[in-house]
């Protein structure tokens, strides 16, 4: 991109690597992207994932993150905690590390200490820990004042996630919450000092809570010679969206000094970086982008939106979502004489997708080939469905194709030649059910074996295209799917409930990967063994089929015999 004859931005695409002005921005894949990041001065890579709908539109981009909030109370301020500026921090021999520790005296006036509040989502995991000691003393008052804790807790909410919600939270906690001191049934003679958490839902209603109490082993005569006690929650698992408060407390009615140090809260969560909704032809709305995150421009149908124009790059053509039209004619326009050559998906973006601005291979519900329509030759896509006749208000009849399934091909560079030779009406696609997968495995004698047995079995039965014989029970493409060595004979197969078609040999690789898992091999062994078997000449598509097959789990234990119908 030039401005005033000066180059401002140059974007280079080197395979899946995207560079701007010679700097790597991210590595793009179908499942997401890898983004270079600098965290605390260390260069790292963050894996970010795309959540797509059935049309391939990227609806959200998210990352799995760990945020760690820690303090040793050695600084005057700390913006990551709600009330750091309001707590008492002293230089004291009862500290754990450094020079300072956080003091809570209880006695009804100094009850709630440092707090961290978080917005949390279902599935988040939080870990918390703190070290503490108390100044040894004789206790004469073992009373409890739960209301005082709630009042003190709410007064500390001014600097965090729950700012401004104090009244609502106080009312809800007074109704349902029981303080640690009231719920504590232990016989400890130590102060009622606790590491606490409280979970609230999105409407600030109380869900649950927990606490860990400081024990008498943490007593110190005042010279620092006593032993610190570690209080911790190893994992707080969040069951629904809401809020979490992690805080320290001293609920003793008698004034007793408790010193806290090295407090930390670790939050493991899925961070939504970007979200987009789409009108049918691709315009976005309800869009969200997390502050300071790198924008995801791979949106509608997974295609890249050009920042300067808003156009989508479909490879063969550029597409303008606000018009629902391409800028160049469809090179297969002669097949659609009744349609504008600049149309997008026959003007029906709810049913169809246009992968590269070209055409789609259609099959009927029985897997018979119907012809090449609207997707492409390179980057091959397919669709299963049926035709029906509809009549408009004026009595005109029109043939409409009803889509049941969209799918991709595992090895498009090879598969396109087999598809090129396919004739209308030819049997081309067969869906192999989970029961039929089990039947193939049973027929091949696949079951979990001990280490020696599975090594021997896989080594003697795997075979390869180069060892075409009837004795190789794990040469699935040849033995069970009608494949032939060095050819693409045998049609295409969709395995289980997946949306990917495999030629007979790749379907054999898929089944081989699944069989290795059933025999009890780990994936790294299966991957290495397949390469050895093929003399380290396995293609990326071969390995992809093995990987997907290995990780596929059938949904039933029933089995049935597969009846081949592919030509």
C-alpha cells in the first residue's frame, strides 16, 4: 500500500505465514492462527482458535490464557488488586519474603484484607495461595460477627471488577452467604483468619463459596522464628458465567495480628479476542474486538477481508459483501446462463458457499455424482443433497438443490483429477457409518493388545501399496474399500460423522490411524510407524488422514459389514 508515493505497508504471503513489512504477523491455518507475542520481556507464540459456523464463517477467535496476579507487598501500589491502596502493609519480621507483609487485626474493625475480583466464565479454573503467620496470644473471645464481614467486604469493592455493585451484592450475600467463621466447624485455637472465595452469577446472586483456615501451627512469638502456613485453593472450577471474589479475612472478635505474604491468584480461561455476526451475503454486525489484540481479517467463509477496501479475497475473484457480487466473471458462467456471471452462490448464501469464487461438486443422497456447479476445481469442495421443483406465485417452476451436507476433500491436489474423470450418475461418495467402521476393525482383528503383540501385529499386517497382497489385514484401502495400488480407483469415502471426503487410499490411512489407537499405540508411535512403512514418503494428506482417524471416536459399540457401492 502506497500513500503519497511512499510505501506504507507491504504484505507477503509465504505459505501460511503472513508478514507485513518483513515482520511476521501470524501463521494462519484452517483451525486458527499462531501469533507471536512478547510476555514479560520473553518472546512467545500464542495459539488462537477460530470457531466457525456450517458455512465456514469465523464467528469468534479465542485463546486459552493464564493470567497470574501476585504480590509480595513490596510496592506502594498494585493496580491488579481491588483494594491494595486500602490495606495495611508493614515492615515486620513475620513476613515470608522481602521486607513487608500485610496485616489484618480483626477485632470487628479490620476484617477484610486484600481482594481480587474477576469476571469468570463456565470452564474457567482459578488457583489461589497465600502464606500467613499470627502473633501468638491468649484468646478470650471466640464470638462471631457475620454481618461485619459482609459490610467490610462490600466496602472494599471500589477498585475492581465489581465496582458500583456493592448494594446488590450486600443484599444477596445477607440472604444466602454464610461467612467462613460461621461455617467453620474446626476446633482450632488459632485466630479466625481465612483465605476465602465467593462465586456470584451474572446477576450477582450467590452461588457458592469456600475457605481455608489458618491453623495454630502458624503462631509466632513476634521475632519471625515461627513457621508460615500455606493456605491455598488448588482449583476453583467455574460452572457458570459470573464473578469471583478471592480475599483474605480475619473474623476474630478479639484483636489479634495476622500477617499475610506472597499472595497470588492464577486465572486460567478462554479469552474471546474477536466475534462477528454476518448478514447472509457477508456484511458483519455485532462485531467485537478485544482491546490490544490483533484483528482477525479472515471472516466470511474464512476469507481475508482487505482492510483498505473491505473486499474479500476468494483467490480466483474479489468479492464485495455489501453488494453480494464478485468483481470478475465466473469462469464457469456458461453453465449458469440464467444467472448473472458476477453472482455469489447462485444468490443463495444460506445454502451454498463459494470457496474460491469458482464451483462445487454435487452428489445426491445415495452418493451419485450430479455435476460440477458452484465451488471450485482447486481447493475442491463437495455437497450432498437433492433437487426439488418449486413453483412461484406466477406458476413458474424452478429446480432447486437442497443441501444436506457440505464437505471438503482431504487431498484436493490429487482428488481433483479423479473428480475430473467422474461421469454424471457415477457412484462417487459413500458414507461409512460408525457401525461399519467397527465392522472393518473386527474383520481385521483389531483389538487392544499387550505391547509385544501389538508391535508384531502392526508390523506384519500393515503392508502398503507396494506390498499388494491378501495377507495385509491393516492395508484397509485395498482390503476393504476397493482401492488399488498407485491409482485413485475406489471412489470417495466420508468417515463417520465427519465432513471430509477421502479417496480410497486416504480412507485406508484414516482407518489405519484409527486401528493403531484401538491396538493401544500412542499417536507419536503411530505417526512414526506410518512414515517408516512408507519409507518416509508419506504426503501431508496421508498424515492428515492418519491423524484425524487416530483421534476419531466412534459413538457406538455396534458393528455391521460394509457393502461397497462406490464405482
